[in-house]
C-alpha cells in the first residue's frame, strides 16, 4: 500500500470529504427521479418477461423472455437493492426505498446482508481475518491464507459459487470456516438458518413453483426460463463483485496494519483495495455502478449513479498523492481475476512464478 504521512492522510481525508459534501449538498430531484425511473424500468422488464414466458415454446420468444426477466433481476439486484440497502436514498423518506426495510429479490435476506456486507465488508475491506467477503471462505486469493491441497480445486469452487451466487451469499453468515474450526456452534446459527430458509424458501417457491403453476400446460418451459434468468443474474453479479475486489492489483491488508487507523487511512485502504472497470452506460447500470467500485468503497452511501462524475475528482486526488487508481477494461480486469484465482490455487513455490504477492 502507498505509504503516506499522517499529515498527508489528514489532507487525503479532507479532499475526499470535500467531494462527499459537494454531492450531499446537491442531492435532490435529479436523484429521486433517477431511482424511480430505474424502479419503473425493472418492473416493466419483470412484467414483460413473465408475460412472454408462457409462449416460450417458440424458441425466439423463450430467449427474449428469459433475457428480459434476467435483466429485470440484475437491475433489481444491483442498481436498486444493493444501493438502496446502503442507504443511498434514505434522505428521500420513501418507505419503499428505505435501507432498513428494503427486501430484495434474492435468497439472501436483507438483514443478513446489512450485517455481513454493509458493516463487516465495508468497515474491514480486504483485511484478512476480518473481511469474510474476501474469498467467501472458499477461495485462497492472497498469501495470507496458507495453501492446502483442497485449493487445487478452487477454480471449480469459483464456478459453482458464481452459478449459485445468491445462495452462496445468502449462506455467508453461517461462517463455514468458524464452524469447521468449532469457533462457533451450529446451535448459535439456528436463528440465522431459520431466517435463511424462510427467505430462500419464498424465493424458490415464487420462481420454481408459483409462476410455473400459473401456466401448467407449459410449466416446464416457465420453470426453465426462471432458472435461466436466475443463472444469468448470478453469473453477472458474481463477475461484477469479483472484478471490483479480486483483480491482480487489488491489495489486501493485515489486522496489525489497520489497528487504530484514522479516517484518512481508511480512505487509503478503500482506494488501494478496490478495482474499477470501464464500459458503456448500460454496463455501468447493470453493474449497479459497481464498475466504479473504488468510488463505492469510499462513498458507499451516496447514490451510485453519481460515481461516474465523481470518479474524475477521485482520480485527481489519487494523482495528487501518488496512489494507484486501479481501473481497466472489463476484459482486462476479469482476466486478472481469473489469473489470481488460478495462481493462488497452486502451492506457493509454483504460484510465486506466476504472479507477485498481494499484501499491504
């Protein structure tokens, strides 16, 4: 990580706070109109996809229905649900867009997400041992985690995690690693498991029982379409998340290096532990603007559609202090993610020949 003096860290905090305050002072109708327009888009796509699905016995219609429903789920998951639950629109006082009560269309319960993501991940971003989002307890992505023979299969684990991403994220609070080490008991996790099965059960019933049952003559087609739409959403959302956190240049940190950190040091950790990728306006929308993951980690509670314009100011701040602004094309960033997953699946002696260590 770029080393800054305490004086520079204080100046860094002031510079980024100034960007934040400028946006807060400007929040208003433009932002409210934007999120309500996105909600209408999501609902229109959802309705259109579900109305087309019973006619999916016609191959082009099946493709159109599945794609439309998949896009609806992606937009609700990324641009609406994720961002609303970060409190980006709480200032509107709209009950349907309230971060504390919003429940998104995915197997992961909102309360669980707010605990594991909003608090743990955004507070302890990329701190090995504290940020359990780092590798999701399944993947070895830095030297901080000792290599085990099981890691040879972690690319297969990555593929499976991506395919079933909503379920993997939903079960994240179960803390498999701590259960395995008997640091926590299954009994302690029963309240979480009950909530998970309630939420996950409702999701499965809705997509795999209720909607197919409404169209019994073509229920298998509707079921296949819903499965495909969820798979589309899972693969895309997991890819976006991995491109924002696990590229080759995204740094990790030790607990010791982050003890007693100031706000300026926290900002520096967000800047150096995150990754952006470039793309079209639609790419940014479908990613929930997590294509600007650096800006999101620095300003998680500001409306994400503001990140593109804020990124120019953040880049200027990074240049001022000599901080690497980790951005590249989607293909390049995803390529480094795959290389990192593959590299760290190998024993250290082999891995070190493929890629450098990623430590603070």
